[in-house]
């Protein structure tokens, strides 16, 4: 059987520059002309994706993520900027001349062909020898957990299995990068969650660079090594899932990734590396100062804090950190946790998640006065209000 163990990309003699990123976008722009207007779909995106990285383009519909991927694939040409693959400038090179494959939400399988023939289709068109086709198809079907189903047709498979056939068909050609445009969108929630784990496993086994487009922040957080959060044609933040979740760079990122609470107030003073905001009756928000966004007394800051970082208490605690008085507006039991929607004296609505591991009953009911407490390190300044 042919050995399909991936060769480490850093030693790959086929790379134009072994030290170069797998994919690089340099000032890429894409504009369209519609009814006399110029529409900017992508606005000067700069990206560098490492070999073997699982990289996600995440954002709402219309943010430019799919257009960006299509420019990597060669289905769209940039209005300005350059696209490089393995150090080679491929701007203007047609899609069929780029060593990347793409998987779409619609799997586009041939319904009259068996699983084996669907996966082998591209190899046959390239004139690969029969023995090698058999070995390579067998190997990749094993990786995507479809061994033994070679003779079945797509209509005899579940949605998740069809998705794996589409993956196998793209991967069997051994592209330098695989581009995936919302490939799990047609699956139900439970299967989609299972396939997220499978996709990451497959990516690790084949060692190929994956670029994944999604509007689902849960998918991106689950699978990605790094994420580019896009909005209005540009990249709002680029970082690891933890960096983006814990330290959102902008108000948009804070609101788009998970659930986040936004609070604002005037800085009363600065204590070392922390700003202290007076908030309501005997309340305060303590937030670490950022080097790139200094603050002084009198400045108004916008602060974000995640719901699971906040503790809901019925009495005012005697502890350092942030303390805010609030009134319970709604209580929702979620099984593993209870969600409390509370309102603050400043008029902000705050969501608090409390784990149900030790709480047999709700800590508070609608209308109750409570205290919200969290450590200073869980506050994050995202800008001036």
C-alpha cells in the first residue's frame, strides 16, 4: 500500500520557499460595480497562514469571508493586492493551476457513482495508475472512517458520511491546502458537533493546511488554531480561539464571539496598572489597563466581561475586584447552568451563567436585589465610550 504519511511541510522540496507561509494575502481588496455604485466586498486584508494550520475565517453573512476564500482558490481575482501560495505569487493564476482544493456546503457528489469512484474521480482524470488509485483511495477512506463503504452510492449514506466522501475526494489529490466553505451547514446540530471533532482529527492526520469559512463561532472555536474575525470586508481581530474569546479587540468581536456583557463608566482613578470605575450605589468596576489603550481619571471606558466569569450573590461580599448592584429580571434554567438576566443601576443588561453542579435551587428569583462580583483580570477594556 502506498505510504500516505504526510511529509513535514518545512522539508517539502516542492515548496517555492520552505520558510514562506502556506497562504499569504497582501493588501487584498475586492470591489464590485452594481447599478453605478462601487461595492467593497473585501477591504485590504493582510493574512499569513502557516503550513499545516487549521485557520478559520469567521464572521456574519456579507462580511467578505467567502469572497476572501474564493480569491485564495482562484475563483475570484483581487481588485488590488497579491495572493501567494507557498511563497509563489498566484495572483492571476487560474483555479485549476493552483495546488488547492475546495469543499462546499453542497457536496456535489456524483449520485450514480460509488463512494470509491467519487473519491477516485480526480485521480483518474490526472491519469494516475490503477494500483496507486486503489491504494490512495483506500488510505484516505480509512482516515475519514469510510472503510468498507466503497461500493455504496451517495444516496445510501447519511449526511455526515456524504460530507466525509467530499472531504476524501478533495484530500486524495494531496493538495497543499484545503479550503472549506461552511461544509457542515446542511447537517443537524448533533451531527455538526460530532463532525467538528472529526474534521480536526482528519486535519491533524493528513497534515494539510485547512482554511475554513464559517459564521458559526462555536465551530471556529472548536476546530481552529487561529481565527480571523471579519466584519464589513476587513479583519477585526486575528488570534487564537482563547485570545479572541478572552481578549476581544473590538466591541464587534466581543458581541459576536459567544455572549459578552458590555458596561461603561467614567474612570474615577488609576491604581497602579488598573483603572477603577465607580458604578451605581457603592459599586465599582476594576479593569486592567492596556498598553495600547491607556486611560486616565475622567475618561469613559467600555468594558466587557463574560457571563461565566461573574458570580451572583445575595449579599455584598467583602473582596477586591468588581462589585455591581443589580436587579434580577429573568431566570432561565439550562440544565448544566442557570442563566440570570439582571439590570444594573446604569441601565445595562447583564447576563450571568451560574453552574448547577452544587446549586439545587435558583440563587435568586425575578425582582430580587443581588450583587455581581468578578475578579479584575476578567474585565477587559475594549475602548473609550
